[in-house]
């Protein structure tokens, strides 16, 4: 069954008419649109849109559902259900513990802080090189000239693939997350798999020092990864690691362009960047995933049925005043920003150290060259919801040197 019937016993105040990917006003402000939905409704609500599902609207619930794999499965994490079913069988994203652990331990080891620290000089060099390329112009469209390039080139370096392949791989990952008229999700996945299979096979035969080799080139806890497993895992890391940082950088820079105090503090003291990044991730959560209810249960005042899907918009956790005082305010000095921007529990993002580092280095290298700047296309700036929210075009302007 694709469309889930509205529960017969649904209390009227639990029903909302909300398309989670296109809430009213989202194009002008993704996060504000979610905040309005949160403020106006009970903690968990039902919508008939996107084939019918629940939406958790409070931080406590989002965190609990994402972390509780005993009651909420990751077998389907994408809404609507029909798209989620197409996306099942992904390693490690749609596997539940305990099977999930073996893959995840290897990913954790290979994306650990140690590897991120080793990459940092290269991230910094590339950030500087990109900004130097347009600083004299006094203006740039940030998404195309910077954020769509840096995380992808760094990721290709991590897995040792040719930098020239970046545009095609970016295109294919876009088609896998936002399939369009040019290509279906399955076609994009097949082309990506055809590209990756010989790479993975070569690394199994003659491992190098890159991340794929480290995972497939040696047995782990008594067993080796098969080529098929390695292929699916690599593909998943590629898709998860590409668009997320690209999109988040847009929100971070939009904020910085509008917050003169933060710009001044960070420009004067670049060591504050990691704190600023922690707070920006709290304020600008951007990923929306779901969980599949395993069994009938009473849950925070509602009756969940086995097979129901619950959307967990990570954005609503950081913006919940029950979790963070004055949540719309970005405050570098906030003692403990609470959020779920990187998920919770077993599936919590293994790439978060890399993501944090890329954003912190971007703030530092940008402000070192461009301490003051503003948004030039504020009137037409368009934000879009999705599994991964983003800004279409962000034109930034500064006094040319
Ligand atoms: C702004 C940056 C990022 C954000 C906001 C983000 C967010 C998330 C979230 C919310 C999840 C949990 C999904 C779930 O519970 O179902 C996740 C998982 C994951 N992320 Fe990230 N991510 C980011 C960057 C990255 C990067 C840079 C990589 C890889 C280099 C990466 C690789 C992954 C993988 C492989 C998973 C699946 C983990 C599992 O299922 O155990 N992410 N991410």
C-alpha cells in the first residue's frame, strides 16, 4: 500500500495540511516556515500530503524517534513512501542495528577526526584558492563559485577519484536526490554504480591509502567487505557527503552576510569559528528524514500503527524553545546548543567532523579576505525544501579591493 489512510481516531487538532517539502512561505525562509508550523500545532501531527504520514514537531520527539531503532526502523527514511521504497537497501542508511554496526564501525574509523585533521591543510588551501579567484570582482554567486565546488573536491580527494569527474558525479548525485525530467533516480544510480564498480574492484585488488581502499582492502572483525557491499556503501557516502555541505554552506553564508556583529567577532578572532559553526548547525538544521513505525503503540498522546511513517525534520529541534532559549537568535556564546542537525543514535552522521571543519575553514578564509559583505539578490533569493533544504542562488557583494 502506498498511500497510508488517515488514522480513524485522529484528533482534529492533529490534522495539518502540510507538504513538508513545500510549506507556505518556505521559498522566502525555510527555517521560519518550519518554526511557524511548530508554533501553531501539537507536538506530533498528521498530514495527508506525500502519501500520508506523521510529522514530529518538537526537538524531544525528533531526537527520540531518530535514536530509537527498537521502535522506529530506518528501512524507509524518505518520504513519500513510494520514493522511500526505491531508496531502501542502502548501506548503512536503511539498515537497522545490529546488522548496521559492522558497516558503521568501519565508516567511523575512516571518517574520524584524525583523517579530517590530515585533510585540513588541503581544505584550507582550496578554500583560499577559490576565494582568491573572485575576491577582486567584488561580487560572486556563492553557490556555484564556492559551495558547489569545495566539499566535492575534498571528498573526491578522500576517496582518491579524479577531480575532473566532479561535475558528472555532482550531476548524478543531484539526479539521485532530486530526479527530474533528464534522468530518473534509477538511471542515475545505475550510471553511478557503473562508474564506481571498477574503482572498487581495483581498490580491493591493490589497496592504496584512500578511504575506499581502507574499507575494502582488509578484513574487519574477521570478514571482508564484498565488492557489492563496498559499492553500495561508497555510493551512499558519496550521495550523503556531497549535497549536505554544499547546501548548508549557503545558509551559513546567508546568515553571516546579515549578521554584522558575528562577522566582526569572527574576523577579529578566527578561533571562534568552531563555536560559530556549532551554533549555525543548531539554528539552520536542513535535513528531513523519516522513520518507519515497527509496531502499534501509544506515543505522546497518539496511536501509531505499524507501517506508519514519521517525518523527523531536524530543523525543528534546534528551533524549539523547550530545548534552546530564544532559539531564533544566533548566539556564539550559547553554552550548549541542542539540536539534531546530524541526526541521533546509531545513524548519527559519520561525516559531521568533516562537515564542521569545512564550514569553519570557510568562515575563517572568507573573513580573512572579505571581512564585510552583503546579499545582493535578497529580493529574489529563493530557498527550497526537500530531503536537504537549499538556497538556489546566493549573490554576495563586498567593496572590491
Ligand atoms: C552539512 C553537512 C551534513 C549534514 C547536515 C548531515 C546530516 C546527516 C543526518 C541528519 C544523518 C542521519 C540520517 C538518519 O538518521 O537517517 C546523516 C547520516 C549520514 N551522513 Fe551526514 N550530514 C552532513 C555531512 C556529511 C558528510 C560530509 C558525509 C560524508 C563524508 C556524510 C555522510 C553520512 C552518511 C554515510 C550517513 C549515514 C549514516 C548511517 O546511516 O549510519 N554526511 N547525515
